[in-house]
């Protein structure tokens, strides 16, 4: 296994960006930590490919989409922003069957696509020696068939949706040792990034490594084994090593892919933003090949303020002093209709609420345009395109219906769509509703 030993760096104190701190809890509560049992791992078995991954497909069964006859007359979102940034969506391969409405709609409006679930390690490498590339291969085939579609791979190193077996091994309490976990990460990155070399333009190499409560690396009680198991390999006093190694490995496996470090709440939690910023800065100063930062942006109707979001982008943009080519992407945008503390199951999407959402989207995209014009924003990816597909249905409140995206459950453009395209049309779009 190849470990790059990095030069120690001087910690640099960064002034806090915001004075006020909000109390919004994590936008994302992740899966339960796998229970560690007393097991030992054997030598890696030969890699085999198993059958198709089906992720969340059941919820779409039986649904027939009927695009309105007028849909072709809608402006293509990606063209509206052609001079500003790439515009994308999360997608699943079952939505990409050629000729279906979801396929047509996705290609009409978006030019960059992220796999919502199907490239997560728990599905790709479910057990030792087994790799299932059936769904990712379909995603790549979609890219091959549509050469203008840019593909993002999501994600390589994450504490959630990672296979439990990665973290088990011959260490204390049946936990993997640092060497074992590094070997698995190395095999995974080499195999997966290597397989799609030249096909995936961006990889979310490391996802959600930072804690909401401290802004520092997640620890065991925050559901992550990565830093606690891999530890400080280079002895420089920090435990960013699993991140550093992941980036070196990904760079080696596909030198042309753009490598992104991705996290949530950066736009609304100064403590987390500062911790993330300091870590990325320190790694960039050591020469870790981080090409870009991803701001997930799972936000709400009334939180955070546009100015806080903008300041977060601008703070991250100061990292260009170290890497002038640093890319900033919004990677998972959606706007929940509910405040985080709200427990309700439904919200009346009356004219007032449709308008609020449309204005929220209009304000966001105005700000994105400004930041893109300053060279601070390269891509905006939405976490889905129609309300029926959003993870925010049933989450964080089971049984909840949400309306966070630009198209409704019948694939019809909402007033929010018009907010994004042309805010002068919001009133008319609301009346039509
Ligand atoms: O949208 C994804 C949902 O279908 C999955 O059930 C969930 C499992 O954790 O992951 C969702 O996507 C997440 C993404 O991979 C990382 N950032 C937060 C996203 C929303 O939870």
C-alpha cells in the first residue's frame, strides 16, 4: 500500500466569518453506525460482479408520468445559465431509460448529472471481493450516449452508505486496523475510479467528513470510523490522513478527473464552515490534490439567509489564493418547505407558499449568477428535479410530503421553475397553478 508522507504544516488561525451562530441542526442524519462484531478478514477474494443494484426503485413503481404537451416549449434551464454555470441534477438510472419522460426532462434541462445513490460503496462493494458495477455502468452508458452530459461520481469515502465489512477486522473489538481500512479504501478507489477513467469528470472523493457540533473531523460518536481507525499516518498532528490518501489515490487512478471534497451545512453553520475551511486550507498547503469544494446546500424556505450563503461561497473562494484553479460547486441543492424544527407532515402549497418558494429560488439563482460572474461558482447541481423523487419526503419526519424542487410530482414546472428562469413571471406562474 502506498502512503504519501506529507510535510507538517503550520496551523493558521482563521478569523471567524460570521459573528452570529445559528442553531440549525444537521440537515442530514446519517445511517446508524454498523455494529462491530468480532470478526477477522481474510485475504481479498477475486473481484466478481453481481446483479443489478436497485435503489429506492420501489417508490416509483406503477407511476406513469404524463408530461404536459407544453413541456417542450419551456426554456431549457441549462441554456438559461449557459454563460454562468453548469446546471445539474441528482439522478438514478431507472430515471434514465431512453425515451421516458424523466429521461427527456432531465436531458432538456440539465447538463451535469450526479448518481443519487447507485455509486455509493455500500452498493458497489457490498462484500469483500465483490464489486457490482451494473448500475454505474448504465450511468456511464447514458453519458456515452449523450456526450454533452457531464457525469459526477458520488461518492468514494463517506461514513454513511459504506459497507459495514470495511470497518471490521483484526483490530481491537473486531474493528478494522488502520492498514486494513486503508487497503480497502485503496482497492475501492483504484477499482472504481480506474474503471471509469476519462468518463466521470468530477468525483465527490470525500463526503461529510466534518462534525456539526465541532466543525472538526467526525469521530466515532458522530458515526464515523474513518479518522478514528486510519489515524495520523504521517505524524503531522492531524487526522486528515484518510482524506489526503483518498485524494492521492483518486488522482493516481484518473489524473484528469476533478476531485471534490463535499459537505453540508457549510452555507448555514459558521462553525462547520470554519472547520471545513481550515482543513481544506491545510491540505491544499500540503499539496493534497483537492480540485474543488462542494457545498451541498440542503436548505430551507427561510434558512439560511442569501447573504450567509453568499459569504460562505466567498470565504471558500479565498482558497484560490492557494489553488488558483479551485472549483466551487453547489452539489445537492434543494429547498425544504419546512423549518428544521417543524414536525408537520404536510404543507398547503397554496399560492402564498408557491410564491415563497419561487421567490426563494429566484433570490438564490440571482446570487449564484453574481458569484459565477466573479469566478466563484462553477456548477449548481439540484438534488433531484421533481418533488416525488426527493429524499425530503418522509425525512426527517416519516410520512411527510415535501415540495423542494422545480417540478411537481407530475413533472410539471412549478412557479419555482419560473423563479429560476425569470422572476418577472412568478406572479403569472402562481396564477396558472
Ligand atoms: O438522496 C439520497 C437518499 O435517497 C438516500 O436514502 C440517502 C441515504 O443516506 O442519501 C441521500 O443523498 C444524500 C447524499 O448522498 C449525501 N448528502 C445528503 C443527501 C441527502 O441525504
